[in-house]
C-alpha cells in the first residue's frame, strides 16, 4: 500500500530548536488537559463501581496511590493523541500553530510503528534530562533522538498565503 503524501509537498528546512520547544510547550498544555479529563472519567467510573464511601476510604488510606491501571490508561491516552496526529497529517495542534510537520524523507506520513518509536524514545529523552532533545542542537540535520530512531524528520512548513 503506498504511503499517503502530505500536503503541501516540497523541500522544507529542518525545524529550529526554539520552534520545536514552543510546539512542545503548546502540546504539553493540551496533553495536561487530556490527562486531567482521562483521569477524571476513570475516577468517576471507579467510584460508580465501588461506591463513594469505599472510594473515600481507599483514597484516605493511600490504597489508590500509584494505580497501575490508571497509569497505563494515561500512557495509552498520550500515545493515542500523538499517534493520531502524527500519522494523519503529520502535525499535532502545537505543531500546526508553529508550522512544523513530522514526515518521512519522501514527504509521506509516518506509520504507526514510527509513531510508537517516536513516542517511546521521546520519553527516554526526557528521562535523560532532555538530552535526546538537546541532541538536535549538535546534529547537522537538526534531528533529535526520536527523529533518528523513527527514521522521520521535523520540517518547517512555509507560511500559508491568506
């Protein structure tokens, strides 16, 4: 199956570090809202199942701290957010605002496997105190670790004519 080409097509420059950070901050705000809503829905369902009194007792005893099911659900929600945007159009909302797109070298959308690699390696980059992101400052092609491992690139799109 041929990979869908993203629009607009052309040779675009690699994204600068500042623009990359600005888009990440914008997406951070959106992801924070997504995680709050997801956790809220999870807790409401949990309370409907076990009851308000039992939920309060478990919360006060600390038994619900570090809930692995909630942590897993939040991780999947985050991956779903990024995977959907990256594989369909190549841009999260923050990337759209800052004119950035993730794509393959041929201008096609990345696939789900590449999105998973980007997601996992970007988490590792943060766990290494952001070293994987700062790598873009020294790489000649301005690639971060997750760009390299997923064999994708971030490009700066031209401004749209009004």
